[in-house]
C-alpha cells in the first residue's frame, strides 16, 4: 500500500520538487515506523498527548489554600467535591484529562486579581477555563492546576447602538451575546458551532475563527479592547471601546490568542456589525475539488460584498452527518458539497446576484446540483449539516479534528493521502471539510475505540506536509497541549524564543496555563 | 470671552455632570494661564514640542562608524553631505527638526540586520524612516539619531491571485502597491491622502487608518505577516501569508503600530480585497451636525455592505480647500458637508441603493443638497476636496492637525469650543473634518506664522476633553514625539508600565527611535 501512496503522491506533487522529495521521504519513514511505534506505545498518561510531560515545580494544594479561596469567594464558588470538579478536568472531545482538585468561580475582575496574586505568591499553577469547548486540550488542567472558571462572569456591561460596540465580561456565552445584539439590530462578528457553550473570553483567548471570518474578519480586527489580569494579579486595562486608538503599543494583542498563558481575559469590547436584512444560503453538489475551487473563486467575484460564508465538505463528512445524526441531505450524492451564505441589506438585489451566480455555474457545469434557501427554518436546516458535523463524528465513538491552513490550491490534497495512510488502522472515517474562503481545512478522523498511537501516525505526516507548504498547523484551534511539540513547524526559532521571553516577562513563575503552547 | 465659552459649554454639557465640571475647571485654568505661558515660552528647541527633552546617553557618530556603514552598504547609500541629509531631518509639516548627520539606505533585511547589530553594539541611536509623511514627528530624528531610510527596500515579492495576498518589502509606496494590485483586479485594504509618498512599512509601523477602514477594517486585521529586525539585529520572521494562523503568540502585533520603537519592519504580507466593479460617490450639504449624525446612521442602514467611506467636513474646511487650492465646491454653501462612497459588485444595484437613500434623505430634510458621481474623473474631483485638505491648510503658512477618537455623539463638539478658545491668537482657521464612520475627528489649526506656544494652549484642553469622554488622543496618527506627554490621557498606568517593560525586553539599550511614544 505504501508504494501506491508514494506513487500517487509522486504523480500529484510535480509542482515543487523539493517539497515532494522531502515529503515522500518523511511519509515513507513515518509509515515504516508506525507499526513499531504502535507496539511500544503505552497509555502512560490519561491524555493522548501529555505522556512525556513532567509536572512543574508548583506547590501542592493545601487546606490553607482552600480556606483562603473560600475567604475571597463564597463557599459555593469554590468547588472541591470530586464529582463537581470532574467536568472541568475533561475536555469536550474526552481526549485530555486533568487531575485538578479545585475549581474557583469568580464573578468580578477584582476576585480574579485576588486569586491570581495569591496563586502567584504561593506558586500555585492555574488553568483558566471558559466554555471548555476547545479541541486542543488548552482549557483543561494537565496535572493538578487550579481551574479558574469564568462562567459566572457573565454580565453584558454596555452596548452602544450608534457605534455597535458591546462591552461584556469574559464569561458571556457567544449565543447569549448574539441573541442580545439581535434585539438591537446587530450581530456578533464571529459565529461557530460551539456558540451555545463557548464563552467570549475563551473565544478571544484563542482568537477563535468560525464561519463569519470571511465577511467580518478576525477577532484581531474586531476586538477593540481587552481587560486582562496578569499572573501577579495586576489588572491591565486596555478596554478601549474605540474603533481607532493609536496610543502606544497595542497590548490587547498580547491576550488575543495567547490561550490564557499571559493573562486571564476578564472583559472584552467588540465591534459588532448591523444584522443583515437578507440572508440566503445555497447548498451545492460538485463533482471534484477542482470545481469546488472554481466555484469559490466565482462566488467571490459574482457575490462580492454579500458573500458571508464559503464552506466545503466532502462526501464522507456528509455521510457522517446523515448516518449518525439522521439529518437530511437536501440534494443528491456528490463527491463534494459547498455551503454558500450571502447576507446583505436588500433581499431582491441579493437574490438577483445569487440566482445569476447559480445559473451561470450550473450552465458552465461547475456545479452539478444545488438548493437555495431564504426562510430561516430552511437556512437553519442547511447550516446544521455543517455545524453539527463534529457531533456526528463524535457519535462514531471518538473523534480527533486537525485544523490546518494551506494555500488554497493545495486545500484538499492531504485528505486522500491521509485516508490511504490510515487504511488498516482502527480509523472509521478520515474526511475533509472547512472554511474554504479562509484556506482553513479541518481534517476529521473518527472511529469506534481510540488508539492512542494514532496521533503519532497522523501528526508528523500532516504537519510536515503543512510546513512544507508554508501553512499553519493550527489555523484557528490554537496549540493547547496537543500541538506543543509541533509549534516549530509553523514558527521560526527566533519567534519561539521571543514568545518565551514574553511569557517570562508577563508570568515569570509560569503559573498561567502551564504546559500549553510550549512546554515551560 | 471666557465666560461666554464657559456658559456655552455649560449649556451643552448636561449629559455628564462630572465631565462638565472637571472640564470647565480645566479649560478656565488653561485659558487663564495661556497669556503667561505665551510670554515665557522660548523657542529653545528647533521643534515645537521637543524643548524639554535631553539627549540620551548614546555614542556620537565617528568616522569609524561611517566607514563601517560604507563597508556594508555601497557609498551612494550612505548619505553624509548635509544637503543630502537635511530632507530626512525635517517632517512634512515642518514642525519637527532633527540634527542627524547620516542617512543609511539599506536594500535588504540582511543589511538592516547588520546595521542594527552594529548600532546596538556601539550604542548608536537610530531613527527608522519610511515616506516621512507622519504628522506627529515620529519619523524624523530628535537629536543626531542615525536615519535608516527604507525607501530603497521597494520590491514587491509576490502576489497570489487566489488568496489576494501581497508580500512586499517595507519601502513600497502605497500608491505603487495600489496600482500593481489594480492590474490584477485587487486593491489595498487601506487608502490615505499621503498614498503617493507614504510607504507600507511606515503604514504598518503606525497602524495607519485612512478612508477605507470603515469597509475593510484596520491594519491589525489586514496585515497577515510581518518580518521585522530587532534592535540587536535579530530578524523576527512572522511573515505568514495565511488568513488564519493560531500558532502561539501573535508577535506581528508588537510591530504594528509601535512606531519603529520595537523593531524595524522589513517585509509585510497583506490581505487585499478584490477591486470593486462599481464605485459611486455622493457629496452632500447639511445644515447642522445633528443632521450629519442622522445621515451617517441612515447611510449605514440603507447602504449597508456597500458603504465604503463616510467622511465629513465643516464649512471652514471646505473654505480652505476652495480658497487655497482653487478646487470647486460642487454644491452650495452649507455648514457641513459629507462625502459618502459606495463600492460594490453590481453598478445597477448600488445606484438603486444610493438613489433611494439620497431621495429619502432629501425628502426628510436631513440633507439639503447633494451631487452623485459614478465616472472616475468626477469621483476623483470630489475625493480631492477631502484628500487635499491638509495641503490646503498648509498653504495658510503653518498647520497642525489633531487626531482624536470620541464617541460619535460628541464627534464635533470640541471644534466650536476650540475655535472660541483660539480667538485672538494668530490662528487663522480652526476646523473639523474626519472619518465619521470611525468616530475619528481631525481638528485642523492653521495660520500665517507659527506661534510655538499654541500647542500649550490647545493640547491640554483638547486632550483633557478627549480623556473625559474616554476617547483616544491619537486615533490614527500615533504618538510620535508630539504627544508623548499626553499618553497617560488614553492609557492606564499599568498599560504604560507594561509598554516600558516590552520596550526594555526588545530594545534594552533603547536605540530604536528614542524619545518617541514615551520618553526613555
């Protein structure tokens, strides 16, 4: 089988000789070693990745510590009963498992500040946690870190209808904010499948992407201000609510996407766009990835400013959704599917544009079939196919999702290669879907019972491949605990050294979310 | 006159008693003191702001240093003739004047790295300079700093038509990039009046705003990657060309908007939007600022996703443009003018939307008069009224522009107050214009001969006012040298301390653009 894969790669990889040669060597070596690895791998740790990590030299929790926490929070907000603590120790995918003995639930910035000051003085490691919806094990403890949950920091502080700026505490759930803004004619600049559970502080701390990024840009552009608490308890107030503010260094970016390792985000100010009057969704069937690519380029040209999402999935992804969740495929069976969304201020204009685009794409043969929806219930039904895909994979038994960015022309190439690499293993599905408009592929791997060695087979090949294409080994999910050893594939040594220096500057004792992003 | 101003302020400032009381006290004190200040002010320095600054403990330039620079650059790229060096010592507004004796013009990152390593070893201060179009004195030396001009680093390195990502050296002129992209059906995500001279490295280093920010967002969202050289010559490669890349800290933001104090930006990767097929511009006359505000809100609602600029100017601004530059006002005389631009993918749809908006605004009486243009020559003529305003003020003799962000409802309030405060001084015009869509006002002050005491009258009042409204004392122009003493009006002490810590981390000897943002 290996020779077949190599031949297939060799045929496809003619555009860049160095990439091809290097990758082939690498893939062959990894596949050759995988059997041996599989035999010797032991589930030494309770997570699939953390086996080689040693606990840092942090203090152990004592009853004195607990008494202190109870003195600044009321007792109900200091959880120590193992059954209460357990849900905070395990991630959504059940791939990362911590051993924390305590969860603290502050309500205010001052409480977070007091907790951190104390933990820093006592050298107690902490793990900040929002909605615990991350998929890289970043939001659960690795050992016995104290969990600081932001879930009770859920106050919306202000909303300005003139500017569209909302200011809120970190623990507000994304969907709650969306519903609140909707009542005022506005919407959040980000949307993602986990919106019912994920918290805005976690979104900001992981620079979450999602399905609106194509239209409204990244959180780095939409977060106007952040309040965060440093490891020593000092509150850094960069909570500007201004669209423009060029007064000194843009410190908020230290906290956007640093996964809680430089500070705990306590408040956020976000620029929110007005809600669109007209939303249309099209679900398309296509015969090849080449047609998917052509269609995405045409959509950008012909739908221009109203294109708000451009998603793709392969047949194997749709099959998981229809088989496991019993959702209905609104069109026939095709190798690829696309979900396009338009949102604009004039329904008639938008439908004109979308109709023209769909008709010309059908006539040219770029798309095989498609449905279009304008009514909210039908739009929701179509979006569910895309948004509930992770739930569908999880229903197989276990599920790992990989999240890479590569140049658009190489977007899907790794999926068939990886599928072949995984033939003969316990993997049931290896599929591709993602945010085509952003060059962001999610590679989904699922099966009945997890084999802890699988990441050792998949990851070196996937990340080496991504690195050779100058892609990102984590487009939107972050590094967390699962990807620490691969950080160098996407970041230069000088960048990693500078990250360490900044970590040392802001958190010299390394108490904030240790073992994440890079090993301390 | 003072009592009249105070009465007027008192009538207007009922919405926030604390703001009013504090501001009145402050304004009265400043106005009372201004005569005394005026009498004692001496033009101790060659700049209007730098008189109190002491030269840092940097080495003096020697012939050995010059020989070294000539050994790594060819002699033509080491300027030491005073007449060659002089243009690099003075800013565009002729308000900041340095005394550098040498200008270095590297062509490559490696040359920048070698220069900085040497300067750091020798404790020689440097001043990075792009197109020298800044208005806060940030890009010219204060004393004898070595000027490192990026103007020969002008190579466009790559452009990907699939993703719209351009990668280039820092010295590329904005308009050159715009023209290059235009040939490929794309445009830059930023545009500003200085586009013919300003360089993208300077734009990035100052997080430049401009007239497209409303539509395409800030540079913080559009810059995908940066390569920068630290003070010690180390190259930090964050030159990702990916739309999404969540692998560790987002280090590029250390260099976006830090005004060359943390590193010299050498390369940039930018996300560029496709060029719009249809552009329309409307120039409107309005009878009051209240109508301006209503019109801007209506424009956002009715023009939605196609609104690409929403600018305003008062009558006094237009008067400067028509008197000094002989540009024609296409409509009658009104207290306020607005310039709206739409850009979209369908001319017919866009004109429908714009016509509907203009008609309903005329009928409701929110706008008094207006013209609309769709032909490039007419669009250019209307845009010139806005874009050439700085040139018009400069033609008065001297010109200072202040650049603040305040909540939209307070956008114009300071202009009439400041006009009255400045009555009886040498000021000829005190006018307001700005990016209404971003809450960003430019307060323009001009006259025949500069009075170096004027900033001492204007700035404390303006910045105190801005600070009380939780605004920004520099929305898009940066801090440079002119605003260092006012940084605390927009930034908390803890933030300023953290900025100092980061400066110390990245540039421990403080050689990079000293005296800027904050005094070393």
